[in-house]
C-alpha cells in the first residue's frame, strides 16, 4: 500500500457552492448553517461568493451573511469571485483568502463568467497584486479540470499550462475542480502526472470532487496516495454548478470524514457535530439530501442499536 498521510485538511464549501444551486435560501438560514459548520472543528470554510446578483441571485446577500456570521479564530474563511470587481468586493468585506475561478474549458468559462479562459488568466496578475496589497492570498480554482459538459475530455496538459500561468501570475494556491463528476482514478493520475511535471509544483494543491457518477471517494483516495492532502467537500453533498448540465452534488463532508477517521487519518472534525450541521442543511433546503452517512448514520452507531 502507498504511504498515506496522518492528516488531511478539508474545506467546507456548502455555504457557497452548495447553496448557490438551491432555490434562494433566507439570509438567516444561511447564517445559521455557516455558524453550525464553524462549530464542527473544520479549519477551512468557503463562506460566500461575490458575483453579480443577476448571474447568481442565491448569493446576492453575501456581504450581509458574512457581516452577521460568527468568525471563529483558527478557521480560514474564504470567498469566491469571478473577476477583479468581485475580488474588490470580497476584500472590502474583510476576506483575507480569495478564490478566483477559471475554467480549463473555454466554453465553460464563457458560460460561467462571460469570457474566454485566456482572458481570465490574463487578469490573474492584477488580482494577485490587489489582493497582496491588502494582505490577502489568492487561490486559482481551475474548473472542468477533468472534463467539460460542453467539450468533453480536457487535455491534462492544458490544465498544467493554466497552473504554470497561475504560478507565473503569483497566485498562492491552486485547486482542481471536477465540475461535473467526470473524474476517475485514472484521470486523477493523468492530471497529476501532467501538473507535477510543470513549473507550478511548489503551489499547495487542492482537489474538488463531485460524486455525480459515484467516483468521488475513489478519486480522493487516489489523489491522497499521490501526496494531495487538501480537499473540498460539502455537508450533505450539497452543490453542483449552475452552468454545467448534469452536475450533481459535491462529495459529502461527513462521508469523507467518516471514511478517513476509520482509516486512522485525522481531519480535526467532530463527526457528530458535522452530522448535526448536515441535518440543518437538509432542513434549510427543504429536501432529503443524498449523503449515505447522514441517511444511515455512521458505522460506529451500529453497535448502539438495540
């Protein structure tokens, strides 16, 4: 067996990635969910996104949510932005961790942010300069890293080229988004082979998997065996992409924590508290979520049944 890490870092993305794909949730409920997640032991939470309300009306109250939310010491809260204007709004709201999304697929980038991939890449240096002047870090999230719903397969070499361009622009971190759940363990290995041969290998790397086709946990284990120790996950499996047909939810945070803890890999997360937050997420969106651990309970509870 390959060497596996003793600890993995998870970023919870339900407050942004999850809720942006639901009918608009009341501001108070968004705050309740964000606060509940802040009490689970998570060290990283993607809180909101600063996008134009016409594009994603679910995030129109981002500044209000963030202003009212609890800010726990030791938690790295981040905000996503589609462009320089959104980054400015995130910085003005007080965020010190900014995510800028760029798609490996040009078609998806145009659907998502209204311009080509090269145009988004060209703006990275300005974003980095602005953020660094405000003592904030920038993470470049490369959407459709493993495939595009419009174009099909994405060449790993193209993704590696974007990583190199992001590194040249001065970004602090890079993430790879499996936007429609097209990744498989083979494709994870292919992407890492390409990326790790480039110039951006010194950047901290994170993987963001969807469980659309049931491969998310297998993909996570594959990436972990290759040295990746940072992953996105979404409580209850909430999430998707409004500009990616067929993109169902992210891998559920409680499923990742449940599996990793049973393997002896620490996450710092209290699973019972997380399941409470997942139940709240289910209440907030008003429907049953697809998480198996939320539905059946963790393995350890089997011995507690009469």
